[in-house]
């Protein structure tokens, strides 16, 4: 819990709200549970609606630079339709599913610098107020962890992670933003690549994996970007040689000679259109389904152990801990959530 707030729109003596999430990180597509604790004020009130909003700090690129804003990427109704008596304590349990594309905010228990929050909204007598705000911690799915682990074992290092507003054309992306994990190149690729950018787009069936390489220029040519996409199933976690698989992806990526621009902005041109030359493996093209069956194996609840990107992430770039992203250290993540979202009540930067 970050804040236990009196609901300002209800006036002095109104109810207060305190949302408590169940402990531990949640995986994309997994269940987020907890309780909304209400404390009655100086008079009886009708609680019309209790809602939860999932919020992310997202970067938007402009011609003159970048800006950051809060984007609501999912809303849930978890209660309402009851009377809260004066000074009464009342708790509403909830259990909701995270969207499959929810960004990963930690790896091996270390924050990646991604700021996610859960905000509670209360409606009383026609007045709505933003109440309690809590940090949301999301761990990788087993297949995401397998890919990251392989990258670490191949020698790639963690540089940074952020959320970019926009849409990657030709994919099944559902949210209005995507996560980009930036990696330093492994030694065997350092002469041809400045940086690798990795995006996961999860569905109930599997994972689209988008890779972008910032390629170094040669003696008579300037550097260029290359994009490619691969798709894997959640069931592939224990069946593939991930080091060999991921190394093959990187080799295919860096050998591309076509030049691509950056990811298409939301609703704009499709860089994967016919003739663009991108490659992919056998795809599970399903998007978000109406159900929430996971489709992945029993390893969903566990974390794989061993060295790899977990070690690389712990060290980070230039020996810094992964939490040191723009001055953010692990102990400050909760404060960062509050500082960023608490003043953002104008809805101007929020989208579905």
C-alpha cells in the first residue's frame, strides 16, 4: 500500500479506502487478488461502485523530444451497491486477471524500472474519487524467463527497460503501448550491433517476440535498424534448446540487410507489411481470448534458477544494479509509483 486516502470529493468526514494486494509478484495473464478496506466517515453513505484501474508510466515520442504520462490499461469493477454505515469497517475481496500483455516489472526479484500501479476508485452519491494507490509487481512468464535466461547465458547484458506508446504493426498487440527491454550486445555480436531491443507480446496460447537491432555502420555505410519477429508457445518452455534457439534468432536479425525505421506509431504504417522481408517461426496467431486459461505448463508458479540474464541484470550496465534506472533504486520503487501517479488525476494522459 502506498496511500490510505480520505476521499476528497466526498468532503470532510467522508469514507476512506485502503486497498491491500496479496503478497508476491503476479505473472501476465495471472490472478491479481486482494481486498479493498473501507472505513465509514461521519455519516452513512451508499457505495455505488468500487473499481480498480491498472496504470502504467508510458513514454511518448514527439518531434521535439519525449514525454511521460500515466496510461490506464485495464479497469475492473470489484464491488458496489451497498450501504456503508457511519464509522463502519467493510472489506471487499477481489480476484481479477491481468492482461496478457501486462509489462514485466521485475526479474529475479529485481526491479527493471517499469512503473505500474493499481488505483482504487470509489463512487458515492454520484461523486467519483481516486482513492488508494498500490504498486503492481509483475514477474515474467516461464517462456519470457527462458528467453531472457538464454540471452544472459549468450553474453547479452541488461541496459534498461521502458514502456513506449504506440503499436508494433503486423502483430496482435492489444495494449496502446509496448515494453522495450534494451540489451547490450554479447561479445560475439559487439562488432555488428550497438544494442538489441526486445519486446514480448503474450497471448493465452504463446508469445510474439519482436527483436530490433541497432546495427553498426561499416566503412562505406551508415548504421541501420533491423526488425524480426518470432512466435513460441507456452508449452515450449521445457522442450527447446533456448540458447541455440535464441542465438539463431539473433543471427537472423543481424544478418538482415533491409533497413527499417523505428516501431510504427499507434495506428500508423505497418513495418511488417508484405514485402518487408521480416522472418518468423511457426506462429500461434491467437490474440486475447474471452477466457483466461493459461495454456502454459506447471512451471508458471516457479522461477528458474541459475546464472544468465539474472546475473547480468543484477550487475546491469557498468556494474550498476538493475534498479538503478534513471536514479531509481529498488528501495525507491514504491515511492516512485506514488510520486508519479499521485498527482495525475486530470485523466489527460490516460487511455484504454
